[in-house]
C-alpha cells in the first residue's frame, strides 16, 4: 500500500495527519514513511535470499543520516560516490563501513585514503588511471585494496539521456573489451586485489531485459578472468530499477521479482557474491514534498499556482521534465471544480515548475499540496539557490513523527562566508 493516503478526507502518511505536520514543522517539508522504506528494502532481501548477496543502498538517492541508519539496522550495505557519503555512513552506522562499495569517475586521493582506512568492501574503479592511483595509495598506506572494474557493457537502457550510463558514449566505466588486459596488469601489484567486476547501466529503468543483458556480459568476462587466474568473488550489478511516477497500478513486489529473475538469467551458473545498488526503488515512493500555496494568478490564458517550494527544493521536474503527482491535502468532493494550471515555485527561472498544464482540484492561497514520489533525488539534490534555506525533513516511524533534519536558518545560510 502507498504510505500517502486520504483518511477522513485528509492526507495521512501512515498514521500521521499531514496538515498537522505543516502546523508543527512549517513548509516546504519533506515527509518520509519509515515503514515503506523498510518494506521496499525487504522486497530485495526476499527476492535474492536464495543466493549470497549484499544490498548496497545508493546513498545519493537520499543521504539523510536517519534513513541510512534505518537501512543499516536491517543489514544494508551502501554504495557511495564521495568522501562525504563515506562520512555519512560512518556517522549513521559505523559497522556498515565494511559493506560499502565506492563508485564514481573522479575519486580523489583524500577520498581513496579515507575509504582504504575504513576498510570498505570494494572500490568500483572507473578508469585505468584511477586503478594505478588506487595501487599507489594502497601501497603508501600498506592496506591492500579490493577492487572491481566498473565495465561499460555498451547496453542501451531506455531512460532519460541524463541518467543513462551504460553506452560507450557515456563517461562511465571501462570499455568491457579492454577490461581483461587491465585486470592482467593489475594482477602484477600485490596492493591490488581483483575481487570483483561491476556494472551500472543507468537509472529509472522500467524494463528488466537490459539488466539481464548487462549481467550476461559481465558473467562472460568473469569466466575469462577466472581462467586468467584472478580470484573474482563479487559481481556488482549496480542500481537503476525504476518506479512508476504516474497513477497506473504498479506492483513493486512483482517488479523486484522480475528484476531478480533478469539478474539470475544473466548470471547463469556464475556463483559470485551478488551486490546490487538500488536507490530510487527503496526511497522514492516513501517520500513526498509538502508545500503551501502562496498565490494563484493568471497570465493571459494560463493559470499559475505558486507554492512556497521551488526548484531548489525539488529539481527533478526542471531537470528531467519528470512527472510527479500532486495532491491537495484536503480530499476534494467528487463535484469539486477543477483547474488546469502550472504549479510553480518562487525561484526566478521559468524552469522553476513542478507540473505544467496539470488538472487539479481548485486550490486557493493557504492550501497545502503534496508532491508525491519525492523521496529519491529530492532532498539530496536541493540547493540554496535564490538564498533559500533548505527544507526540514520528518520521518514517520510507527505513527511517531521524528524531525530528522531541522529547517535551515539564516545563520546556516550565511555561516561559511567571509566578509
Ligand atoms: N549505482 C550507481 C553507480 C549510480 O550511479 C546510481 C545512480 C545508482 C547506483 C542508483 O540508481 P537508482 O537505483 O537510484 O536508479 N538524479 C536522477 C537520478 C540519477 C542517478 C545517478 N546514479 C533522478 O532524479 O532521476
């Protein structure tokens, strides 16, 4: 069941009345359901229980410490892409550091050093130059580095071009045809442990066939690498399983099962420990952005609903033309009048919109609306553009409301600056 639903004609998140949240914490406000996050994580655990696996939640999707801790306590590992994300994992649940995989095309010395010292599980290395830097740092620190080459399988996944990564024209990974030679060179360094192979083809991928294709290519490579004498123990299949941002019926459990079936098809008889890096699928639908209508205005033939949240609080519609459902907090009567409007923020950009030409129940200034499916790549992509403080975040956990991040203040906003 979706966590956000009407009860007594008012939207609730699990047990909590959302209009009360606005009173207590102000708007814009991110609201998350702990129950939904756990349930989604467990879908993956369930689907992969027949084989050795680690589910490394992609921290970038939502890096809130409280959410990381919630997942760590259920046994999650983490996929990180920066020294900052490493520090978040350390702070959320130190013991989870040994279940961290480190991806990203631009790792720096200080980040590599911090991750080596933290004894993370695996470096997902994205270029030959990065591999030699890793070897040098491992030698300097006298810590052997477990690595996987992130290969680029040249597999097409149908998603927005900004979040597709598995084609040779993308900056990600190492050409799969060159991988074997690079592993051979790496085998000469005693500071490098060629422990696995990884792949990630993109994000918000709705059809599972590309996952099977990419995994099959990696499986073939692993068999060659084993013939070459490498002790490969891990296969990291990346993240990317998409959700439904619309209103059509969507069965998450079935989707995860299909995904698991596609991966096993690609894996065939390969028995390495499987790592996956889901982000969006776990947190997107557990979160929503609550915002208040400031004004309703007309320009020519168009109606604009102006909210107190803007593109700095949720950039997905502006950046990818992403669709997010928007619901009024008070459930409209069936005969209630509707309007066709652009829902826009206060930021000084025409690209600052949440929806265009959207039909919704007539709203007036002061009304609250909820932007759904904002739990992934919402808060983690916020900025202070237009000198707007970032929103607060609450986590609904068994009907108790936990403030997990307070609203930024003017003092926070100006703190780093020197005059
Ligand atoms: N692993 C790697 C190496 C990644 O680059 C990503 C996402 C993931 C895992 C997690 O993918 P997911 O399961 O969440 O699809 N800001 C965009 C999405 C960017 C995805 C970046 N990489 C959006 O809002 O749609």
